[in-house]
């Protein structure tokens, strides 16, 4: 399935949640969901009671859209999560959080996950000293993520760092503001993931 290229605010309106896909705009009163807090489309303002399956499907779509993951990749992550010991739903979220584009966003090196993905693709970051331009690269404890030396002077990167300077970095990451380097110091715990997701619904969906 191809990546969605339409208006991203429609995705938030569909899910009824802020997915924070547009950077700083999401924190202003220009937010599309704040302006039109109903689902897009002709019947968007009608009330609709979802079936159990509908609820599970919406939760999976919401998670996919938060992290910008395609359907097939998401199914692979679920398989990986299911094979690991522990709680499958938690495992799934930890895998999603470990994606390099998400880590870049969490460190404040991107204003949104979509922007972070693009910056990774443009080759602005290193992991353990080597350039990595794969947004789905999964980081692990001990990895050091840095902005490439040449990229530190880029106007784009400077503007991102200025914009995100007040962002709180989760405790499983350690950010050094002076060197613009982040280290993965722990596996994230469920409480570290501030997204309103009911992952057990996703597990139920895939367990049918
Ligand atoms: Fe979603 Fe951001 Fe658009 Fe608001 S501005 S609807 S949070 S993408």
C-alpha cells in the first residue's frame, strides 16, 4: 500500500485525536482538528457507534498514523512483538518507539515524526558514528544518535533545534544539547510513551 500523501490534518480528524503530524502548527489554534473537530467527509458530523471490530481497527490505524508506518510494516512489527517475551502490546509500542525517525523526533531533532523521517532520509544523522538514512532503523540500548557535523550548520536543522528547545526528552533517552547527541539509555517503559493508545485493542485485532 502506498504512503498517504493527502492533507494530514484529515488523518487527525478521522481518528479524533491530535497526531502531531505538522510540527509547531499542531500546538496553535491553526490546528485542523481544533478548527473542525469532526471526521472528514460528507457524513463526518453524524454520530456513529463503532462495532468491536471497528474500535480495534481504528486503534490500529491511529497507531500506524502516529508513527507513519505502512500496513505491511506494522503487521511485521506485530509479529516481532508477538515473538518476544512479555506483554505483546507493550512490545509493539517499544518497537515503534525504537524507530530512528521516532527517536529523532523524541530528541527534538525534528518538529514532527514526518519531518524527522524526511531529515533521516536526507542523511543528517549518524548512529554510533555511521550515517544512517533509513527511518525504520531500530535503535537499541547503548546506541548514540548524532546530528552530522556538516548538518549542524544547516539553516533547517538550526531552525528545528530552536523550535524544539523546550521539548521534554523521555527518560529512556539522554540528550546532550552541547554536542547535539542523544544516547539510548534504557528500553522505554509503557509510562514513557505519552500516546493515548489502547494497544490491547490492536493485539485483539491481530489475534482474530
Ligand atoms: Fe493534526 Fe497537527 Fe493538523 Fe492539528 S495541525 S490536525 S494535530 S496534523
